[in-house]
C-alpha cells in the first residue's frame, strides 16, 4: 500500500512541490525584491 503524501506539509525548510493559488503573492514578492535590489523604497508583505 502506498502512503498518501500531503503536498501541503513537505517538512521544515523544504519548498512544497507546488504553490497553487499563490500567483498574486509571488508576483508582489518579485516586485519587492526588485525594488530592494535597486535601492528603492519598498512595502513589506504580510502573508
């Protein structure tokens, strides 16, 4: 019998296999990273 794997609990420090439904948050985080890299003011994100 194969154990059922939970994709939402990959373990501490490991990225889950898929971040489903997080496109908006990932895009916002990319903007924050780009602004920081350019030395521009940024807004923090709360997840």
